């Protein structure tokens, strides 16, 4: 019986060999066909998607509660792109990049809604101060543009300097503001030039020239000197130069 089993096994092996050879020959052809189909689908993907679309995307919804972005803003940006494709064919990243080109937009999320709508959410930079008169700066020091008529509050600090110094000037504002507030003096503006020299403007539009380096001792000196300054008739203080080791130079201007 053991001999029969061995013969039977041999026959099975011999019978299986032709099938194995056929399978091995057909397998590369199947692989090539699959690769060819995938490549065809890849290079014609956009065309295939376009054929599935019956009509282009024609409306959108601006979701969330944006403070400075309006429906008209988004509509104008989309119209600049020309006619959109349909639900399947439209690349939402292209729309997102277009919306993010608005200077006060930090980021955007765009989703397609069947059959022909968009859902758009935007994150905005919030202005905490004017920057160089024409621009604004955000809490994290980003300089950006925003139509001034969108401001909810135009009583913002006035900051000036090179754009790369925006965060440093914003931090200086916070420190100097608190320092002067504790002494009963109102801060109105802070600026730094390319050489790193600081100036501030306080109440009555008096400019304090602080120069480079630390400023706390210079502000303390101003607080001491200010009440002692004798102002000539029909004059006002234009600026006080505190860049000296001791004392200060006071400049006057005519009262208009």
C-alpha cells in the first residue's frame, strides 16, 4: 500500500507540472495588464473625473464666524479663477490657495458638497496694532494688510520699524506700556530704526529718544525730569533726548 501511495503521489506531481507552467506564463501578462490599466487611469484621471461631472460648482457657503472676511471677498477671489469644474473634477487645493492669497487670511479649509457647492472656513490674522501706518501686526508678530474699514476698533497702538523687528517692537510696547502706566503716563507709539535705536511717543505727543540698549533707566529719568521742565510761552515740548548718561536735552516747537 505504501508503494501505491508513492506512485499516486508521483502521478499527481506530473499532472500538476503543465498547469504550473501555464500559470507562470500567464502571471506576467496579468501583471502587465494591471499595470497598463493603472497607468492609463493615472494619466487620464482628471479626464475621467470631468466626464463624471454633469455641471460645474456654482455656489459656496462661508462657515464659521469670520471677523474681517465677507462673502463678497470670497466670491471675488473665486470669480478670478474663471469657471470651476464639477464635484469630481475640481481640485479644492487650488481654491484654498486662492482664498489664502487674501493678506489677512492665515489659513483656509475648502470642502466640496454634493452636487455643486463649496463649504469654506477661514482663519484670520487679528490686528493688535498698526504697523508703519499702512499695515497691521498680529499677536504673534505677523505683518499683514487689512482694509481699515473692517476694523472694529481703530484705537490701536502705533508701532513702527523694519518688518523683521515686528515681534520685538510688539514685546517692547507691552513692557513700556506697563512701565509708563504704573507712573501715570500714557504710551501712544513705539518705533525702532534699522540701527536698533528706540523712540516712543507719550501723552501730549512728546517724543522720547531712548537710543539703543536698555530703556528702563531712561524712562525713570524722564519721569523725574518731566515735571521740572519749564515750557516757554506759546511753545510745547517736541521731544526729549534721553540718549545721554545723565540728564536730557529738551526741544520745543511752536503751538499751532
